[in-house]
C-alpha cells in the first residue's frame, strides 16, 4: 500500500465518493471503520461505484493496526460505533470482539450469505445467526516466500525440515544476504511464524484442539507449540532475521526481496505478482514453501480473515444492507480479486463462479504437499487466541531481546485465554 495514502488515511477519514457525489450532497453517508492494511484501492473503487449507483456515500475511517481492536471496543461500549466496522473474524471473535447479539445487524436471511463458503459463514456467525461478511485470500496461508534464483546461485535446497531451514539460512548469511526479512514493529507479522502451522501441532499431538477449546489442557501443555516458539527465538538469536529486524518496516518487504537484500520472508504467495509488477527490473524467480518450524509439511487453510459487520444502532440499516448486497455481487467479487495486488484467489463459494488466478509457484507448492496433510491455522482452530494477536506480538518481541523466555510467552497466552474466556462466560473455564 502506498505510504502517502496510508498517512493521509490514518489522519483523517476520507469520503470515497466519485465526482458529483460529494459527502455533503450524498443522501446518506455510511462510516466504515477498518484496520490499516485490510483494504486496498479495489475496496475504495467499489465503494465509489456503490455511491455512483445509489448516491450513498462511504466514509473510510482507517485506524492503526495496533489500535484498531481497542478503539473499536471503546466505541462499541460507548454506543458510538460507526455504521460499519471490520474485525479479524473467527467464530469466537464474533462474541468476544463485537458482542454480535448486542451490537451487530443480523444478516442471516440475506441472499448474499450463500456467496461465502461454509467455513467463512461459521467465522462470522454466532448462535446460528450470520452477522458479518468476509471475502479473503484463498490458498496456503502465509507460506515462506523465497528467491529461487538466489537459492539456485548458492546451491540451497528448499527446506522440508527445521534443520534444513537453518542450513538454508546459514548459507544466505554466509553470502552476506539477510536470510529472512522480518518486520517486528508492524506488531503482527512475526506472530505468523508460530500461528500458521496449527495443522502440524494437531498432527503431532492428537486431540489437542478439542482439549484446548474445552480447557482440558493449556497451551503450555502443547509441546510442539512450545517447541515452535523456542525455534523462532533461535532463528532470531542466530541472526537469521538480520540486524535490523526490530526496526524494519513491513512496507519495505517487497523492495528488500526484489533487490536481493533478503532471501526469504513470510507473505501470501500472490505477493510474487506484486513484486514483479512494482519492480520490473527484478529478473529473479520466486517460489513458496510452508513454514518449516517443528518440521512442518502440512498445508494450512484460513477460514477467517478480515470481515465487515453492520452496527445495529445505525440509523441507516437499510443502506448498510444495500452496500453489503452490492459487494457480494459476482462482478464485484471478481473485481476485488482482479484488482487487489497480491491476490491470486478469493475464498468464495464455488457456486459464485469466480475465475481464480493461481500462479505457478502456488500450483507447484500445492502439488508437492501431501493432500492428506492439511490443517487449520492455530488462531482459527483454537479459542481466544486470535483475540490477543498483538499482545502475543509484544511478548515475542520481549523474547527476542531477552526479557521473556519461550515458556513465559506461552504462559502469558494461557493467562489471557483464561481471562477472555471467563469474561465471556465460557462454561469450560468456570
């Protein structure tokens, strides 16, 4: 996302309205609150088209990623939320994040609900009612994106185990190339390393998800999860994130990869297209492989992702319903996919008939992974985990600088899970 655009959006709410439909002339203007980085120019273009068709304006309120959760909760508690708001959705967050029964419009009977796949519908529902709308990237969730040309130049094999991963990192380090570009200040990105391999934890420790979600065990009892946190600490200690990872900007990720300053990073596989588009002088080839902590070779799916919700106290519920129906039209879903940089596939119901755009690197990865070894990312599989994402990021940052041990990081996750569960009356924690 363009830095200048981000700066402007973060300071003021911009009305995304086509000429002739200025905010003061629109018959209604809906306010839409979203975390920084969740929307793109495609979303703004669709909002502008909606205004052109209906005369209903959309005013974006973009909040910094590390403040969005708390700010939204404050607005909801004060009864002053915007007409539309986004959360990183999952079936627990619909209650814990937005208390949907109290605060959200019930969309259960809207025809567009069927455009979402079953797992997505579940992630925006509570007690059998649908409260949200979400369309996110489809494919292996956040693999390791690597420079295939660099790997070939230094005879580095694509790793399929943690030991092989360290060998690849060491080879790049010896070649004076940062093995992995990581941007800890973003607050969320470095958490992906331990969260995107939930299928591996479930594979190594049978029944672990059910036991966690019924409070029969704690995260600290999930040995492969604790091991993954330890391995992430080791990766940082060995210098495989380079020397500036505590100051790096996530906005520089593509530039660093395109200019061979780093050999690997975590990114959606469609980011390869974005690198090629934004840096046409880059002639290198790129590929993807799954995060190999704890020897992971499972393919991970993410049924969640950012999702919109409508505020039940809004004066403009009819207009909100119009907007959500507009966004769910086939041609608009196709537009979002076709015009969202870094996206190659969108997670919608097959019946919608979207033309997906999987790239060769994705096809190659999916062909090499055993079809039987699939899993769900950890924050989607386990309750009250995604709710504390930014807090986990802070704890991992503390671990990197020696202020917390891996065990203390996991114990902190357990303490927050218990607090959130009790606050929401989960009977398993009584």
